[in-house]
C-alpha cells in the first residue's frame, strides 16, 4: 500500500470499529468517546492542508468537519453538545500529552489514565453521546459526522454487499413445534442514528463470508439502498401449495430442524403458517433437486414428492413429513432425503463387530440392539457383517451420536485389534504383580471367616471389601477386590462411541470438576477409571459405571432395564427423581412400563456390611403403603419407610440411611486433596473460593467426630472435608450448604 494512503486507511479502520461498537448504555458511551479521541488524534497528526495530491471524498469531508470543529464557539452550542465537545477535547489532550500515538493498543492505557482524572471519568460514565445524537434541531457538526459515517459504511466492501432482512414478525416455537408470534413489526419512524452498523445483526447463512444483516434499529425498513431478501415466497418448488413468509426467531428461543438440511433453523428462516413447513434461507437459495440419480441406494432415478404424506421410508422405516421425500416412479420405493446420506459400513459401541446397511432383513424375529424394539423385516437397517451373528439395528438408532463415532468404514480395512495386555502378571499361585502397584506384589486372600473391617478399601472401586476374595499387598496397605484386579485394560462403553482405557487412580491434587464421572454425578479419578483417549474427548467413568451391563436386573424394578435413551432425550430417574445435575441423559429404561433408572442409582451397592452387624445388609426400596417406623443406627433419626435404605436380611432389624452407611461423597478416597472452587458449581455465599485445595480425611465415628462449619452438626459420614482450618460434612456442604444430596 502507498505510504501516503496508510493514515487514511487507518482512519477508515478506526471509523469502522467505532460503527461496530454495540450500544450498552454508559459502557458504549465511554468506548465511543475513546474511539472518537483516537480518530481526532490521528486526524490532527495528518497534513490536511496539503495540495500535493487530490483528496478522496472521505478526506475532503473529514477536512471540512475538522475545520468546523476547531472554529466552533461552544457558548453558542446546545449545552449537551458543548459538554460533549469539552469532554472530547480534554480526552484528546490527555491522549497527546501521554504520547500514546506509538502504542499499538492505546485505548487500555488511556482508560487507565482517565481513572486518575476523577471529573473526566465521571463525564465518560454519563450518556453524553447517546443524548447528543438526538438533539433537535440537529447541530451542524452532528450532520457532518453522520455524513462521514454514512460514507464509510458505503465504502466498506463487506458491508455494502450485504442483503437486508426485514421480517414482519418475531416469534418462538411452542411445545408442538408450531411457530407463535411474539411481536409484529410496524414501520418505524426513520431515525438515522439507530440504523448504523452498531445496530446491525450481521451474519453468514452459509459457511462463507457474511452475507446478510438485520437492522434492529428499524427492523430493516429504512435501508432502501440495500437489496432486500423477499418477505414472501409464493411458490417454492419443494413446497408449492402455500406461500412462505420470512420470520425472525426470538433470541434464546428453542429452535427446530430445517426441512431441507435438517440443521437447526437459524434466527431468520421461511415459514408456512398452514402446514408449519420451515426452511433456512441458505437452503431456499439453493436450487432444489427435484430428481436424484442415486445408484448406490436405488437403481432407478428418484423424484421429489412435494406433498406432506404419511409414507414409510424404505431405508429407515419411519414416517416423517418434516423431511423431503423422494420416490421411484418405476417401483414402490420411498426414501427421505436425509437417509440417502446414511453410511454403508460402521461400527457402534453396542456391538463388537462391524455392521452394514441392508435394504431388508431375513425372515425371523429381529430386535434392535440399541432401542430394543422390534425391527420390521421389510425395511432397511443395519446388520452384523460377521457370518452367523444375527445382530440388527434400526437405521436411526445405529447413527445416534452416543453409539456411532461418525466414521464411514466402507472400503476401509478392518483393523486387527491389538492384544489387550492383562492387568496383572501372575508371579506364582495366588501372587500377582498389578499394573497399578508395580513396585510390590499382591497376595490373594480367600479367607471367608475373617471379620469385616470397614477401613479396608479397594483402591480400584473405592468401596469397602464387604465380602469375597481380594488381593492385598505383601508390603503395604494396598488392596484390590479380585474382580477389580481382573478388570480389562480396554473396553467399549455402551453410551460412548470410542474405545476406553483403564487408568489407575490419579496422584497429587485433583481438580474436582475434571474428575467427575461422565455417567453419574460423583468423582471418579481417585480410584480406577476408564478414560477416552481421543483428543478433545473428556469422557471418563469409574469402574462401577463402566462395568454395569444390560439387560440390567435391578432390585428397584421387576422388569429388565436397557440403555435405550436417545441423544437429547431427558428422563427423570424413577428412584431419585433427579436429572438436572447429571452429566449425561442416559438412563436404564424399562420396555414394558414408564420406569427409568440413572447410573447413580443403578450403581449403589445392593449388598453391604455394617461393622456392628454380622449379617449382610440389602438395599431396600421401601413400600408405598408401609406404616412401619425405622430408625437409623448411625444418626438415630427416622428413616422414611417408603424410600431407600439398607436393611438387615436377617431378623436383627438393623436399618441405616444410605449416606450414613456408605457416605455422602461416593468414591472419594480418604486422604486425597482436590480443587473444588469453581464458579459453575458454587452458589452465592459458598464457603470455598476458586482454586481452593481441600483435604478429605477419615471420620472415626466416635464422640470426637468434627462439627461441620456450615450446618454445625457432627459429621456423620465416613470422610469429612477440611480446608483452612474449617471442617465440613461433605463437598456438597461446602458448595451449597446442603449435605443431603443422595
């Protein structure tokens, strides 16, 4: 660029930045004055009187404005304008005296200097600019400034090619998916200052550069110089029966899918009020394909079927009038437009082999391996490619994002699965070396007559060793359940599409938020956990959530339960009634009745031991009609007979609250330290602050139990939390002042 043009180019850029400042009362006012200061300082440093080269239209107008600005008699100007110019001149003087010309980012330093000038800082915090814009009659200086701004807008190559959108209505979608009007736009009085780019909503309707804008100042009515998108489409080829109207979706309103591309509808789209057809502008501007030749899926050409009809798609078996339909005029074949992009060969998390698309299934009873519903043999779906394996899945179920990783495997060589290493090396009979404890050997303990010791924790699942065999370190206090010691080093989880790797418990100070299980709301990294190795994928689950399988036969329900949840579907757990705090929407669901079980409730231990009872205790789910009175052995408070609690299987009548027996902070190992302060978790008045390291310490359950610094009760659980000399019942007590989450 010619060096003589550089100051003008910089001036153009600064004015464009000023035009894009979003109005936000005093913040906008002060930012506007700072930008005006920078512009005036730049112009003052330019040689406006030079006659060596002809001036551009912009520089001629700037020269005229600066000349008028310098010659103004403030005593003859309106009070507001006089005050504004005085503030600008004082700010310009501060800018020059501080020699901010050479600063690459002068405004932050200028702001800092202004804070030291009390009267100037107060002036910037007023609404001077905003009020001056609307002075009547308009001062000459304001008219000149507006001409400069309008000229810059017309010179901006990105702005002057934009298409104006001026819909007549703004609305939202109701629960039935119908668009409801929130506001009808009337033609507004022309207020030129409200129609500058600061009030434009500029965006791209494609993946390319910005293409359209909507002026919130006038709803698009006052921009005759711009090409306007049509407000109504009379006959659109994919929807010829009714006209389509341009509408605006309210900010933060729930959206739905575009008829054509099945992406979410954008803020602006075309809508049919008769049949609720909706399509994004980008899709409408593309020529619709009325005929498709797709030999991969069908041997004959397919023709678009324009009517909304209840026809089953031959590839997914579903009836869905919200997606374009294509039919074969030669034979009885119907397909959704979206189904023509189905993958041919994939691998899903619910099955160990690859599955491929099949246009129909062999005779017999087929059940979908994901949703567990019947498969109609006459329609397409996916079946296992391995000979002798009769596994089938509905088309839509197979491509759910919680089971499929999005990879098309047709033509890809099937990878030979690496041999998964064992979790331990057998040294001799009953003695192993485990990967998590390599410096010592572990010995198998098969003594069935040993006394129960609640302090003996398995280092993998962080639960007491209630019964059964376990491995114990021959040199230290490290212990593992026999089943935990044999955990596979790799596994596929049914709710995640990528392979997971078994990790040993994390060392050092843990980040509480980063340590949460992706299936249930509890911490998982203080013990063994399975983690996804994909970059940017933070999925991790503790061993209880990783090894639970379906069909799940659970004591809370009479029927087997399955993981049939679809992405985005949210069901409240029928036991704890909760879903809002959970990291996943996945639940174990009953196929016969409306029952759902979350991972938290599904992984509570069903059989436990209590140190003061020689019998096994069972998790009891209460009786709705019960009139019994139960008392907890630990806290000595009543137990709700209609809720969950642990109960002795024998006749000794021992009953305990779940939290009182197994604790409130499930799977947190005593002795660990973690950072739990985070704005996402903390409520106003929380006792912890961001970056606060806390310690978890064992509770001896005697009269010396610590008193919680929040609820001022004796801490009843197996561990308590401590930091900065304060003690709390649980992590929940530090976050919310509520120690009864479970």
